[in-house]
C-alpha cells in the first residue's frame, strides 16, 4: 500500500478556480473522508488523484513517486464511481476481472483472484449475472470488488453510498469499513454527507470553494470546529455573536457567555457555537456556578421524533435549537419562557 | 377507441404494403399485360437470369453500397466519437452543418456534385459514385451513432482507464461494444442511402457502368417488362430479411 501526498495543488477550469493551493497527507492504510458542499472541489481533487485531470500547479505523489503527469491507466489506483460504472456488456465475473484481463494475467490466476474478491464482498455465485440483473447494493459490491481485485496502491470512492436507500446505506457503511480494514488499503472517499464522513473516516478534510479549510479526526472536527461553516456543516450548531470581555464573551444582546476555550484579545468580535444536544431546557432559573451558562428563551415549538425531542426556541429575533433525549417526562409546551443551560466547556469559539 | 385504432393501423399497413404486394404478385404472373386472374409462372425470373445488364447493375449497386457502408460507417463513427469526447472551436457549427445535406433535394446535390467533380477532374464513374454516396450517407451515420452515444456514461471509459486499460483497450472492450447496435443501425442506413440512390448515381454514371435504380429507370423508359417486378421483389425480400435479422439480433435500445 502507499501514502498519498498532495502538495500545493491548484486546478482551474477556464477562469473557475476549482482547487486553490490544497495540501493534504493521506496516511498509509488510512480511511480519509473529503467532505464539502457541491462545487467545493472535493470531486476534482479525487479525479486529480485518479489521473482523469491534471493539476495546473502542485505535486501529487503516491508512495513517494510523483504521479501528477501520469495518465490514469498508469497510476495503479482503484476507483469506485458514484454511478458504479459497471460495464453493461459484461457479466459480474468479466467486470471484476477487467483490471486483470487488461494486464494479461494467466487465466487461472484471474479466476482465483476474482473468486477471492467476490468472496470478500460476499457475492460468490453471481458471476454470470449481468449488471442490470443486480440490486443496487449488489452492484455496489461488484464495483468495489472490481476496484480492489488488481491490488491497487490506493482506493478512491466517489460518493460511494449516495445511490443506496437509507436502510441499505447503514449496512454498507459497516461493510465498507470492514473490507477496508481487512485489506488495509489507503482509502480516500468523497461525500457531501457529514454523517457518512464522521462514521467512516479516520480523518476528515473539509473543503469549501476549492480550499481545505480544516482537517482532523472526526471527533476533533466536531468538537473543535474552527469556523462557523465547519460548525454548521458538520452537525448542527447555534451561533451567537459578541465581544471578548475578560475570560468570557459579552453577547450583543447583553448576557455574558463563558467558555474554557482560548479567546482572542479583549475587545475582538467573535462567534461562538453551541451544539443543540449539549443544551438543557429548564423551566426555572438555576443557581448556577461559574461553570455554567444560562440564557433566557421562549419555546416556539417542541417537535416529537420518537427517541428525541427538538425544541425550536426564540430569543429576541434569534432562532435557537435544542435536541433533548426522550426521557419520558412531559415536554415543555409552546410559549413557555425557559432557561437554556450548558457547560462552559461546550461553548466553542469559532472565528469571527 | 381500440377498434378505431385498429382500423387506422390497418389502413397504414395497407397503404404501405399494398403496392409492394401487387408488384410481387405481378412478378409471378405469366401475362405481360397484367391480365387477371394471375397465372403463376417464374417466367420473368428466368428472363431476369439472362439479363446481363440488370445483373451487372445489381452487382455494381451492391459493391458501391458495401464500400459506402464501410467508409461512411468508419468515418461517421469516428466523427461522432470526436463530437462526444472533445470540445473544440466551431464544434456547434459543424454539428449544425450536418443537417442541411439531408434536407437539400438530391437533384440539387447531384447537380452540384456533377459540376464539382467535373471541375476538379474527379469525373464520373464508380469511384465518383462512391464518393457521392459516402458524402450523402455520412450525416446519417453521425446522427445515428451520436444518438446512441447520448446514452453512454463517460464514467465507463474512466472506470476502464483506472483499471489499467490503454486507450485502445478502452475503445475495444468498452466503447465499441456499447456502440455496436448504433453502428449497425447506422451502417444499415448508409447501405440503404447508397442502394436506393437514383439521382446522384444517374448523374455520375458513365455508359456501361450503372446501378440498379438507374438501370431500372432506363428499362422503364424503353418499355416496361415484368422483369422489373421480379428484380424489385428480390430486392424487397432480401432487404426485409436483412433488416428483420439485424433488429432481432440487437433488440435496438433494449440492452442496458
């Protein structure tokens, strides 16, 4: 297997800057998720690594070898496409065998290796089926088997699960992770689905407008987003603005909010984010110590979703959101004034 | 509604096939004056076997149509692939320019070709007919192949490349197998355009070298004989057999 390194890569399409000076190190055997909204450049980056496009600037290496000028067929990179791109004129066996057939491997070896790959994705026995005779999940497994059977140095996945329905997706996530671990291949995948990125990846890079704006382990990104964009793109967040005052933030509408995170200089404007699931809705004022934050709000609506409750609240003109576990107690009814309580350590300072 | 639809369908079929059936029946009628009832005979087919001019013209027609099919089919498929794959200056204009030759009356195209071939020294004869037929058939081939390519997922080629296939292997194992039904349909079009062609062949023929439609026209002018019915019937039956065979083999549009 191999490490992949992208250094200072830029890609222009006409005057549109699809990628702007992006550098990422992909660890050997790691599962790296590229996350971003559409147009963020994540798919372009994947296509550059695959060799379907060439960068205008920067270097790409696979296992230390410079590949940015090599065409796709010389890169030894397996890719699974969003549409799966199974060859409609070939059956399952010939699809999976394709990477070995064009390499002119002996027939007996092709048979053994295709058999192993199909075994790995649990599709043994379907060799003679045509792609259109398979279910969505089966097609995806064929696409995966085809991408790994020739033992590429890197596996690229483009929106691997987006074509599957929700029930199947969760199962395939676990499956994909198992197969990746089993063969230990360096894997890079692209998604716009934050939950998928957090579930599958060891590391996540968030792209926006062609730039890498933050990367790290999934928990890091979720707990310590460095921008309002990352805070709201990865999960849900209530954003509050104010000015640094001592070791706390004076919100524009008056109250003081405490945090344990390092703060910029006194007087700077900052935005803080609080995750909806870290806030408790409480009918009366708490006798809080210095470790807690408290903010008055009014319940506008309590939405019941079985195992959880979502409170839609308003404070002044601002909308806030709180997720609560369904503990069996009666939800707070609409139009009730409440106190929102959260720990100082749950106040995330994002850039202004 | 269903009854009205069935009657309508019946009328369409009668309108299409009645003249052909009458011609076929008459080719087996012993009477030269189309006297009824039909008295079955293979007399006109026997005469036809002795008519070297018609047989030669028929062979010419088949040879020209086959050469046209191969040349127009290859060039047209390559052109359709180029339109599909590459962005280049003037591409849109070139695509638009494909349509007028289909709409321009053949009489005008034929006159223009005759003038042009005379002026450039290409002249007349079999080679000129092949050139003219290729030019006529090319737009049909490009349009039919391009229509098939519309349904082609470019990711298929990308996938083949990422699996290590050389550009040639990509075309051979992925693109062409997908295109095959479209290419076969286009080839049939090219063959038909050439085989049916009268006006341009008439202009470009030289004495002693003509095609079947030109020879049939000449014979009719000299005085109609049921031999013409006989050869027409042979042409119709063989072309229908070819078409039915091909459509059964490929189930156009049916494979995904």
